[in-house]
């Protein structure tokens, strides 16, 4: 008898999961009426902000962080200030990964690495900082201009020790990323000086480079002429996902394979910043006059594995971070995880949403005079 009841429960659970994953009407009913995933701005914590001041907002780990007049204030999911840090930066660029927040002065010299509530290290860089990157272990790569070279990429470990510098004399750095095992630095570079754009991706062994080995460059992938590299990111298997203007490839060792073509459908948006997932928004039609947006979430480790989510209206902007996707629809926001499931739907009282910051656990929906906090 007990075995029969257990078997029935398993069958019901599996049936529910299958219906929830594959039937939009079924899933929407449970999201709205059972799981209560729709939240209104009146029902969530908020932080009042002074729009007359220059204020920068970030999300990392479990905090919303507001940088105002050289003070970084950290707020929790209830909207309470938990901590503050002195950060002497006025025009920040930043990158986050898990518990880490790297902040630097755009075209300046100052850089900070923060973990949870603590400043792990801070430095002054020689040259002008143009971009920063941090991996899940707190290793940091910094792109620097304004030196005798076209660009310099400087790499630090999680304690702020300089590991090495890579000098580029004729190309511009488009993006950098450090593998999850801290073994490799990937540099995406482009040369705009010729008749056609030439993009290259260089893979450097961090151990060999810090030991000044002459063969620290393990591989250089030379892209097709006029293929413009836009972004690179290591996935969980430490394969390098490479986004170009017209396609997305994967670089496994020295083998380069196209994963996604961005020209064979009416693609509205594409992104590779999700954790091991590729995001693609495609305009679809289900009738003579009926169009909708299909969100395709493609597993970069297995491109046959695709989760989809149907969006009825054209998004104003898409945000991605970690395992989360935010779809700004103007006066509402859809928060969708990288399995294609709705996590939360936020609705304002008619006020236009200006921007969104988020990580896996918390989001800030920024309107005219406040930041509304959504727990994810």
C-alpha cells in the first residue's frame, strides 16, 4: 500500500514538472495563483534616492550597493543598510562574480576588489583603466591604455599580487576572461587599422606567464576577416564561448566550432554572460498578424539542450547576470532563470522603469526617485 502511494506521488510529481516545463498556460496559472510570483511595487522594500546626485548602483552576492560621494553603501533584501566602505572612485566601471565586486575608475588609476563586505585589496595602476574582469575565485584582469603600448593587460590573483602583464602593440583589447581553474587568461583583441577588421583570441597560460616563460601563449585563434569579436566568457567546462557580430563560437583548446548563427533568424538580442548558457531572442509569428518574442536559452555545453520562454511584447532592454535574466517591458519586469522558468514578475504602478541591476539573489528596479528591491 505504501509503495503504491509513493509511486502515485512520484507519477503526479513528474507529471506536474512536465506540464510546468512544457505547457505555458499551465505554468502561468501556477505562477500567478499558486506560487504568487507576481509582485507589485507597493509590496516590496525600496530605497529612496536623490536623482540630483551622481549615484551608481550595483548588485553582487546578496547586496545592492550604492556608490555615492566615495562611499559604497551595502543594502540587504529588506532595504536596510548593512555596511559601508570608503571607495575613492567617481566614474566607476565594475564587474561582479558571485561574492566578488571589482570596481575601478574609468580612464583612471584606482581599482578595488571587494568580497562580501570587505575590501580585499586596492591599487593604483600605471596608465588608464579601460576595462576590468573578475572570475569566480577573485582573479582580476585589467585592460590599460595610455602607456607606450596600444594596450596592456595586467593580471592579479585574489590577494592582489601582480601575476604578469601582457603588452599589445597594435591591437585593441575588446574583452578578457580568466578560466574557472585560474590557469588561463583569454584576450579578445581587434585590429581596426587595416582595410578589414581582424579579430584574434589569445590564450595565455597564467603559470607560464608569471614565470616569464617564452611560450606562455598557448594558442592564438585568428578569426575570419571582418568577424568582429564582441565578448568572451569561459563556461563551466572552461571552454571559451566567443561572441562575434554574426555568430557565437566555442573554442575548445585549438578547436573552434560555431554554436549559434545570429543571421539565420530575426534575432533581436544575443548574449553569452549567463552561466554556461547562451541567450538569444528571436521574433516569431504564430499566425498572419500575431507575432511574439521567443527567448531561447541554449546550453553551451550541449547546444541540443534549449529552454524557451514566450514574451508577448517587445522588451525595452534585456539584462543578464549569473543564472538570471531580466526583461524590462517598460512598466514591468520579468525575472527568468537560465532554465527558462519565471522567478518573479515585478509590476510598477505605471511608472517607467529606468534600469535594472541584479545578481542571482537580489535585484534593484530603478525608477525616478527610488530603487525597489526584489528578492530572487
